[in-house]
């Protein structure tokens, strides 16, 4: 009997273990219905959706390129450009940290990125042969014509001039994988801009009008005083700082449709605002500033003339975020000296 029991016991124990394991397995798979629904609803409520453009970009990036939607349609550019050639958008591109191997545009020593321009190649003739010699892997430009001209040389990213500088910088950053650097540069400018607006909202400047003027002499094709609304710091002053023209100047701009023009010596005094940004020409004295009428102008009599020396024309030439930030520093410091 004991022998029989010894033979049977192992069989019984094995059956018990198998049954116990089966019961455990059944209890995990037979989850309550509401638990099943909860688990499923979590998956359904937060699906991982990828758009067609994202799929295209992801698959392209694996091969070292990125598909970008532009004003010229979808273009494929390097995911990490190493040799960039730029037409005009020099500061916008440098603001993202990209390496510029060549640029087409004016260079002057007071530009905030002058050293970087010196380390690059200034393109004298904006032609295929000269650009091709730089072996670019990306060309950034404002011109749609450049797309047709240079697409065989390298991918051409066209960004229209009507787009404001912070957004231009952001577009370049998104397209080239340098958005984080771009956003830091934009934030630095916007922080300074916010602080500057508070200064312009103080009693000394609140409600005051501003004119940007430059003396071109009493004779010649450009005789008279030129006014500016874009260059010479106009973009910063009127667009970003939201300062106002004097009424007479605003009327001239609206009726002529020109944001830049000349005013004769005889009537120029009527176009002076409460504050004047007076742009000097390098190596030249202003005839108008030597005249008797100059001394009678209220802004001059009140000491509200901010002179920008001729050698600083480069600082106030471009309207990228790097240039705008440097212009802002100069303008705020200089204006503060007029009211201290």
C-alpha cells in the first residue's frame, strides 16, 4: 500500500501544480471588463498620429536630409547644413549658428557680426560660377529668382522679405535643425525690446514723435534732407518700438507711398519730430546743420537730436535680430543721454 502511495503521490502533486498554474494563468487573462475598457481607452485617447509631412521629414532625416515647405514648394535640404551661402540674410542665418562660407551683401566694420563676415567669403558677383566655387550645401535668399538660378548648385531656401526678422530666423532654424539656437537669439532680442518699450513709455518719450533724417547737401540728384522709415534704424524705431512720425511726415509717406525720399532745404524744418535721429555721412559736414533755420527747429533747440556718426552706418543697415538688438542697445543708451 505504501509502495502504491509512493507511486501515486508524485502524480497527485504534479497534477496539483499544473492545476494551480492554470488557475493563475486564467485569473490574469480573465481581467474584469471595465479594466479591459480602461486599458483600451487609454490607448485610443492618446494615439500617436504622424502627418504625411512628418513621415516625409522623418524618413528623409534618416538619409541626412529634411523636406521643408517653402514659398517655392517642398524642397529637400541637408538635415545638418555645413556650408551655407547667403544672399542678404546674413544676420538671420548667423543667429541660428549656421556656418556661412559665403555671402552676397555690403560689409562694414560696425555691423555686429563683422568679424564673422571677415572670416567668410564676400561674393562679388552673384552668379552661378562664383557661388558654385564655394561648394555650398544650402543657399538662403530672399529672391525667388535665385531659386531658378541656383537650384542646380545647391538646395535654395527662399524666405520673403515681407516676413519679420524673428520669424525669418525661426524659419531658418526649423528648416536646418537649429531652432533651439534661433529661439534663444530671438528671446534675447525680445527681452531687450520689452525693456526698451518701458523706457519709451516714460514721460520724456511718451507721445513724442520721431524723424530719421540725413543731409545729402544743397545740390545734386539727391539734394535736400532724406527721410527714412526702414533703413537707418527705421524698422527698429517705427515697427518694433512702435514710435510715431510727426504729422507732416506721415502725410508725405501716405500720399507718396514712399518710405524713403528727400525733402528740400526750404521746407525740411516742417518734417522734424520732437526727437531727431540725425544720420551723418562719413567725412562730410552737414550744410543744413550750419544754417540759421537749423537752430530755430524746436527739437534742435531742446537738445533732442541724436547724432549717428557716419562710421556707424553699418550698425543701422540690416534688420535681422542680431542687428536690431545691437541697434537697440545703441539707441537706448544714446537717447538716455539726451534726457539725463
